[in-house]
C-alpha cells in the first residue's frame, strides 16, 4: 500500500509542477510571481520531479514552439509527423536537449521572460542528481515491498524514473489523436475527458489551444474540470501569484 500511495503522490506532485510552473507560468506567463516564489517552485520542481527533472526554461521555450508551429514540421512533438509515440518522444528529447544547451538557434522572441535559475537547472540535469533520486525510489520500494508476495509492485519503479517525460508523452501524443473537440482550431488538439482528471487538467488540450492565455483549462463545458485551477485560484487569492492583465479565468470561482 505504501508503494501505491508513493506512486500516486509522485504522479500528482510531479504533474502539478509541470502544469503549474513549466506550462502555465514558464511557457505562457498566465500569471506573475515574485523571484522568491519563483525559486520556491524551482525547488519544489527539483524535489517532486526528481530523477526526471525537466528544465522550466527549456520546457517553456519548447512549448512556445509547439504553439507557434502546432502540427507542422517545426512542431517539437506532433503525431502528424511521427509514426509512433516512441519516435515522437525521441525527437522531443533531442529538441529539448538542443534548447537546454543553447544549440537550437531558437528565435529570441521564444526566450523572452522564461524563468532561469541556473543552479537548479544545472543540478537537476546532472546524472549524479538523477541517480540520487533513482536511488531514493529504489530504497523506498525495497524497504516497503514484501517479497515474494508483492513482487508485482516493482512495476511502479521504472515509471517513477521517467515520470516527467511520461506525462509529456501522454498529452503530446494522445491529446492530438483521441478525444473530442470544443473548438475548431488549426491543429489536431483534443480533449480527453475523463482521462484529464488524472492529468491535472492537461487533458483539456483543445480548450487550451483555443484559449492559450486562460489559466483555467476547464472553461468550455460545465462538466469539464481542471483539477489544477482551484489551486491556482487559491494561489492568486493568497497573493502568491497574480493573474496577468487582462485576467481571463472563467469558472465557478469568478
């Protein structure tokens, strides 16, 4: 039971960092925050993503490219130009690394105002750091799994290693292939309800592509719920973040 709880906690904490900090803040600047809070969420990202840490700076730049060139040959990840999910994610990894190490030749307009704490960026990308977190996951599983009866619980271990890229693969592949559309946008983005509940709102991908600056992805249908938005709404009320002006959230909170 402890291993299952750990996996669920790791899944949602890692995913929240990705949707809140990498996606809605770094890439889209849907809200602002102080440098102190920015560093706080950098640290949270490093801890919660752990072995699969993704650079908020590189992610933000790459995601801006995705929106600018969605489902074209310049899109960093599009099922339209890759025959399977593994090929797409390998291409994504290479583009991510080229951005991370400033070898991509990306137009400066895509780099504007992305967060960049070089210490955490470098620390999170170091192999010794990734191996440390992998060791933590392994130790946790070894301690709590009773062999041979619970051998099957080790299936969660490799998923912990690749948590960040796994979340990206689910959305970047399936949310452009399966699901439904509320908006006739120029790309293939779809909504994946109710799968979006386990994806912290990210599965409402067609809504997001239609209203890219809206911090609430669940605005189109009354039964579409963006699980991350109540937290973002609370952060705004507490003054941790501030919606950009003009603010665009639409939900039962407003």
